[in-house]
C-alpha cells in the first residue's frame, strides 16, 4: 500500500512539473510585415565570426507559401512550435528576394542570446557565411522583423557580385555605382566594412541593408520611417530603391563588350576619340587592333588614365563616361576597339 501511494504521488508531481516547465519557455513572436518599419535609428549589427553553427536550436527546412525553401532554427529558450517557425519562413519569402532564400540559415534567439552569439551587448543581430542570427521577439521600440529584414539585406549582398569589390562591404553593383561608393571610399567619405565607432554610420554595406529594408517597407505599402543616418547624402531616393530591387531580382553578373570599328585613311587625321558610357563602376579592359600601328589612351574627362598602349585594364570609379583615344603612328587601314565594361 505504501509503495502504491508513493507511485501515485510521484506521477502527480510529474504531471504538475511538466506544464510548469513548459510555461517557463519563451514564445516566438508571430511576424507581421507591418512591423518591418519598427526599427531603431541605427540597427547595430556585426559580422558573424564563428565558423560553426550555433548550438541549442531546433527547426529545419520549411516549405513556404511560395513553394520555396527556407531554413529556420529557433533557440531552445523558445517553446518548440513548428508552426511558429513556418510563419517566419513565410515572412522571409514575403520579402523581395531571389534564389538566395534557399541558402540562408536563420537562427532566432532571445536578445541576450543574440548579443552573446554576435559579440556585443548593443548588437541586435549578425550575419556571415549564409547564417543570420536575429531576435525571435520584439525589444523596446525595436521589432524582430526590422532586424531580420536588415540582416537579410546583408544576405542579399553576400550573394551578389560587385566585382572587383565585395558586395557585402560595398553594396550591390547598380546601387553602389549610383551612390558613388568607390569614389567616396577613395575620398575617405565612406568606410566599407567598418563596424565600430562613428564610421559605422558611413559603412556602405550597412546603408545598403537599411535601404533594402526601406524598399521592403515601400513594397508592402507601409508608411516609411524617417531616415536617420548621420550623412543626409546617404538618404535613399526613389531611384535608389528601384536600383536595389533590380539588384535583387536581376543581379549583375559579368562585363559586356562594346566594339567600335574605324579606319584611318592614308591622309588625314591620325587621331580618333570615342566616348563610351560607363553607367556602372568596376573593372574594365580595352584593346585596339588593326592594320596601322596604333596607340590607345584612356581619359576620364581631362585626366589621362592610360597612356600609349594597345591594350589596358583599369577601374571605373565614379565617371559615367570614359574617352578612348586611338592614335595612328604609322600605316593606314581599318581598326577595331574592344572595351569590356561592367
């Protein structure tokens, strides 16, 4: 009889203890697109430095409403709720995105755990190597959706080419060219990759991620929050938002070649100049071939970039037109100028 009473009491304790333990677990927020705009003046984040995946998470790959796949893991601090992870997967798929969606692994955690993983008490999220760490719940005046959308902007950039620069640091090709990131970096006005101090606010990678967040606000019809980056010159206009969307949906991938044919007569001018539009920053090459003995010079305005050669390579960094001057030093006949441009 005593043993039986003991067993009954033990079972009762287990029944009571289980709900109490479950009740102590946190609950993931239900994401809403309207909350994308509820962000701080500056979303302080960092590069995810660790090479291994964070431990103590549950989740996996979820099929979204758009029939795509997104990988979502939530901290063990949250009660296991597959439907909640599914909602976050659907939220990601609702952002403007491309095929990079299937590459990202999102780790949702309480803000204190996010700070521990990302490396700083004031850090709201972090990203690196297709891993995104962000809060699974709102904080004071900061929504989880705003942080995740910003971090996903970094994931977009990491999976786009802005050769010869890293898009993660400089922003995507069309946007960075329009914002003159290369020229302004050379002038020490912008600081790609900066994570600390005031220069963080002039990090074009961070500005791109915030512009991506703002673009999603507009696409969702959400009243836009004021732009509160220090330098007003970084405030995005309608064209910025259009270019970011193009870089997401129709990413730049490689140079194209412009070919120009000409001819030098036996008598007459020995110099021909050609203005070539350079709408995008990046690496260029140029060469001239033909029957005459030829020399190629390249100018940006009045500044000579390349002197006296038949082939050359350089970088478009700011100017939207380059002038290619072909000079005949001997002979006559046809020639062909080939310019490879972003």
